[in-house]
């Protein structure tokens, strides 16, 4: 190609620490021209029939709203949507169905300890937004309501899910009341069993869920929610070579393998979490209980790019595994190899999601974030998120990365960050606020999918009932209701950056198409 159709910024080098021992930290910002097509929301009250008349939220205190600690309306009479932790295409006969997606529920109300009565689910959502480039002075509502097409509970009718110590899923031990009778019979998984943060969909009948609590993967039917395999634990690696350590696996303090089964049978709430030393003593490599799979994507070559959320101690980036889903073979998922380490930008500390790029298994699109605003404190208080000077500024960048180009430390060093969620261009003022900049303000921005050569859909995880994350007077805001819902934005780049020829040239600078 004769020229690059992109704006290029010089990589930033930030010096930190004492002058005598300065450390250079590379930034990869190369933001590309783009525009906001619009915003959408799915009201929290818009729930499917299968959610109705089922008690939930009994582990949340009743009282004045206090993030995950208390809520005036608990226990909930109906199961609420609590936000989505991943988004993947829904398929029709010709491939991905335009505007239709599978959206994976988060584990419940913030942790495994308070989510034992939250039934895990996969929703099917239609996300389409009217937009006409201002043609004839056209304008549309600031938010478009997404259409809920259906939902299914994750359930295990064939008794495939079980722990090595004999522990079973939560509904076999305890449920809130008789409203759960059907869920007990179907063996529905709850937020105490797994924390589903990643979903890799290969077709409407086969997908793999990535879990945070163990950390593990298991196969499901994304349409019906039926579990299709036992869970497969994540192998530990030699951090220098990337080789799997034989017989050693990751685990967390929330993993039920460390519980006494007799105690669970007597009182299911007696073991919601164990001590770190229990994990280590059992021969596992401990990982953060909220640091397992977050970026999880089905690649065109039939494999999964499986990103942990957080860096393990002493390692140069987030681990990325190569997983065979077992969809083609009909077998269980298998860990095939270690792909490498994904390096964070300065002040980012968590993977939020990963999207495949149609036609290539070498490159993926990654959203990385920090804990801004409330999660920066041990017990986030309502209102702290809009007080400046702030303890931290948001780090929400969307970055392209080459999965195959590793340096000597196994780090994926060919990386370019093309979008910042807090510097979104809105030249047509599609949200009608009179401003030409838009901020996608949410602590957990856990949905990202590339839909064509130009455009992406990005979404939030509401962390319900912690929906007022900035601690504002939502009643006084024009979109106070919408920002408490599951939200998405559609963004298109001015140039076809996800076209394989252009993507290859942009990332490599040598005219090589992405493979």
C-alpha cells in the first residue's frame, strides 16, 4: 500500500521513580479517528419470564442503599439482570446475525459470598441503533432501548459439574425458598459455583465459559444454557518458558475444592471462602479470586484466546492461554499452550474483555481498565467517584495486539491502543447533550465485539445493585435511569481499521495482511 490512512502518535515514554534509577514505561496510545453512532440501554426492570417470581438477593443487607452492602428492596421478588460480563455474536445461517448477540451474566451481586442465590444466565439481545449521519437534520433519542430476545439459565442436568473433593453445586445444598424448586430440579448454577466472566461462542450450540473462581473453563450450549462438559482447571506455567507445570493448577480462596463437604452439607454458608494458606497447602498456585478469565474470545482458527484478568505476582503481563474448545471434536475443552503475556498500559490493572477480529487469529482487540472510581478503596463509598482531585483517573483503553509477536520475555510487544473510552468523539451529538465528546463511564466495561471492518459494540457490566458508581444525584440527570442499566455504545472508525490488509499494514508497517 502506498500510504497509511491513520494518524500516528509517537509512543510515549514516561519516567517514574528516582532520577538515579528511572524506569521507562512504554505507552502504546495511537488513537484513531472515529465517531459515536449512539448509545443503548437495557432497563434493569426488563427481565425475561424465567426470572420472575424467584427470590434473590438474600445475602445483601436490607437498608439504605450502600453499593453491594445494603439495598432497600431486598430480598428481590424477581431475579434482576446484574450486568453482562461478555458479549459474543449470535449466528444465523450465513454467519453472525447482524445486531444480535449472546450476553453472559456476571456472577451476581459482586462476589461469590453474596451471590449464592443468583442463577447464572445467558441472554440474547438485539443491539441496533438508528443513525443517519445527520442527514436532513435527522436526530434520534439519546438512548435507544435494546431488545431482549430471550434468556436461558446455565444448568447442569447431566451432573457434569463437581469438585475433586466431592463438592456439588449450590442448589443441592441450600436455596432461599420454594420459588427455587424448578431451579433445583434443573441443577441451575449460581454465583457461588462459578463466576462466569468469559464466553467464546463458536455456534449457537457450542460455546465455552471462562470462570474466575477456580480458574477453569467448561463447555455449554449458549442457546439453552445446558452445561456440556465438566470444568477443566487452568494449568500453572513456568513463568520464564511458558511451559505447563505438570500437575499444578490455579485456584483461589473461593474455590469449593478447599471446603469440607460434610460441613457444606450441614451448612452451605459455612464455607464461602477459605484462607490463602489453605490454597497453597493443597498444592495449588493461588490466584486472585477476581483475577481469572475476563478476556475470552473465539478465534477464526477454532481456538480460544483466554486472558486472565490480573497479572500474577512476578510476571510481566497478564497470562494468555491457547484453549481448544472441544466443539469440533465433541470432547471437553483442552489447554493446548501458553500464548504469552499481555502488557498493561500505565495505571491499568485489569483486562475487561477481548474481541476477535473477523478473518484473523493473529490479532485481537482488548479493553483494559483500572478500578476507577470506587474500587480504589477497600470499601467504596457512594459519592467518592466524582470528587476531584481524584485518587486515580480512569484507564479504559481499547488496544490491538498481535498474539504471535513475542519478545524474549514472552511479552506481546506489538500493541497499539486505538481508542480511549473517556475521549469518544461525538461529532453528530447523538446523545443530544450539546457536546462533541462522550465518556463511557463505568468501572467495569466488560463487553467488546468487533462487528465489521469499521465498527465495534462496547458494553458495561452494571455491577447491580452498585449502579450509581459515581455517587451522583441520578434523579437530577437527564439520563439518570439509563446509566444504571446495562449499556452499550456503537463506535465506528473513519477508516476500515479491521480490514485484514489495512490491519496488517498498520500493525507491521510492511504491507503484510493480517493472517
